[in-house]
C-alpha cells in the first residue's frame, strides 16, 4: 500500500498545536514563524515549520500557507465539531487509521515498534530508522490525542 501526498509525512507530536494553527484568526500570520512560535508556546521556527507541514499534510493549509476550503470549513465549526472533523481527517490517512481502528478492534495499544512495522509496508520515502521512529511517534501521539478527546467527551456527557 502506498500513501502519497504533496506534503511529507508529519513530524509534529502535539496535535493541540495543529488546532492552534487552524484557529489563527489572521491567515497572514501563517507566514510569520516567529509569531507562530510564540503562539505555540515558544517553539523554534523549525518546529513551527513541522506544524505548518502537518496542517498541509492534512489538507488544512495550502502550499502557499493559506487555509484551504477544508481548513476554512473546519475553522468555522465549534470546538466539539472541530474535534470530530479533525479526528475523521486523521484516521482517513492510511497509517493513522490502521493504528486507530486496530487498537479499537483489538483492544490493545500499539508500540512505536508496531507502528514502524506498519510504516514499512508503505512507500514513505524515509531514508533512516530515525525518520521512522520520529514519524511513528507522531502517529502514536495523534491517535492518543483522538482517544483522549473522545474519552474526555464521554466523561463530560455523564
């Protein structure tokens, strides 16, 4: 199975930072790495680029750093609906969906090594084991974010 997108597989572990970028009011600030770095919690410009790239990978931000139609649509939603749409978007991506649904159906948590095995079945163009490890960490964290949000919503509904 091959997953190809115009943008590289993400290396951005903190999904809340993606949500923050998605909700930046002034789209022009997407080109200001220094301001975004402060907004994201004093992260480096390099880390800001990882999060912008993750937004691009998900189809929320275009190559020219403007919100896409999908990005604008999700931005217009309330917080709960944003979560639902973002979760759906993440699990629509091959590796993320495989891990999420496998964990749900099997009732077990995948390790980074398990995810690396899955990643080897995809043509991701990674050149080193370190790249696999870092990207597998992103998969773990994004699936964890979805599970945490879902669990939190269930607790709030009780």
